[in-house]
C-alpha cells in the first residue's frame, strides 16, 4: 500500500525480511495512526514477542511474520548436525506457534516453510530453502489478496454503504488486505461508496488502523461506536458487511474473527443485509471439525479497563503515547479476543478462488488448496 508521510508517498509492505541482518522488519502498528515506524526483530524470540504483543497483527501479517521468524530462527543455527538442527527448528516452530493461538495462518505458513525446508539434504540447504519458502508465502499472501479484490469488487455498487469490523486491511496482511481488497479494487474501478468503521473495542483497530488506511487511500469513511451498527442497519444505512477471519473451518464454514464479529453477523441476518468474510487460503483450517474447539485467546484485562492514546499539549503538539484507565479502579475485566460466527449467518466467503457459501468450502477443497 502507498503511505504518504510528510508529503512524500512510498509503497510499503507490512512485513519484510532483512537477510543481511537476519531480521524481520515490521510496521509498529501499536503506534498508528499517530506515528509510522518500522522496527526490526533481531531473533525469532523477538519476532514471537512482536506477534504476541501485537506490534504486528492480522491473519496474513502474523502468518508472514511467523514464516520469516522460522527462517530467521533456523538461519541462526550453527553447525552441520541435521538431528540437532531439526530439534532447534522444532523449538523455533513451537515458540512462534504459541504467540497467537487462535489464528491458523502462522501454523499454515510455518508448515509450508517446514515442508519446503525438508527437501534440503544439508543444514545450509535447509536454511536457504526456509528463507525462500518464507518469501514465497509473503508473495502468495499478496497474490491472494489481489484475487480477493477481483472477486469481491462486484459486490460493491455505486453508493453502497459498507460496514467492516476490526482491521482486515493492508496492515493485517503483507499488502492490500482481505476485507479491504474489494474496496480498493472497487475504488480503482471508479466506484463511489462509503465505509462505516466499527471502532472495535477494546484495542480499537477499526478506529486506529482501518480508518487510517482508508484515509491514506482517500476512501469515504466514518468511525462508529461498536454499538451503533444495529441502529444504522435498522435505518437502512448499511447495505453490505465485509469482515476478515483469523481461522475459518473448511469442514463446517464456521468463522473465527475479532470479538464482536458474531454480534454483527446476528444483526446483519436480522436486517437481511449480506454478510461476507474475505480470506486468503492460509486462513482455512481443514482439520478442525467444531468451532467450539478453536482456542480463543484471552487477552490482558487492561485492554478493556483502559485505552492507549496520544495526549496533545496546550500548544497543539503531540505528546507521548500513554495508557489511561477508564473503568472503575477496583473492577476486573473479561477479555476474549475472538468469537465464532456459524455458517448460517454468513452470506459468502470471498476467497482467491471465488466466492463460496460457507458449507461449500469442503466440497471445493481441492480448488481451495486442500490436498488431503
């Protein structure tokens, strides 16, 4: 995506790899929209922490980060003993896998890297193959998002008012995004539309990230409180909902996404509004058979009890990023990070291979990259 900073526009990917320094380069998303900064993680443990702490977040972006992190970890191995190398690679894999347990993209991405890596007969060959496979995953993520845009743009007409939840945009992937891909493609085709950005408490990714992206892209949008969506739907001001997913079950069509997605799906069904989920193939879990088996990440209660922001000084200058306690000081909080929407509430799944009904995924699994 193109980003304009101090009057200069440049293209950036959310995640890249610096082979010379064996570092993963990430956009520090916790600072947005107030500051744009690239940070480098120097080893696989730092990469895992960046995923866990949401320096980088979003299905495809953490998938690419995990793939690069695995390559980063195995490239740091010294020696020629394949058995010791395999033990080290497994430790790197498990460390990165545990960083964000709900999303399936990191596991799928790292499994791609491991399969390709095993073709090597020596440690050095496997290290080279791991880096190449990680790069291939990142490039494929971009290609998948481009294809999602081509298939999804036909859903957007002139004047459509679209609701989205959380951030499934360029910042959540290597480039372009999943839920935003149809919007960017529709804009390129000359269509005019408006986007309602759910603020998406407690971390407010809609207000901070999606809105920042759309502003950069000059797409008409407004931020709304999460609880305003039903009101807008009731009054006919929402014509389409597009969200992303962190894990979609290929066998059942159940969709896991940021907490609040299930609520929006229920509201959309009540008001007969089309509800679409946009995903690359790496987001599909072909093995799990029940959405209630998906591990739902329980995040720190501080996210619910307060908020991060930038305080402005009296002369209008921006101060430091600070956390502000909002809730009652003696209260605790429950903070599940995700929820699961059943297939009957979902109009269609927008994939790189086309748009499918949720329960059609298994039928078309070969087309969707399942080789089992």
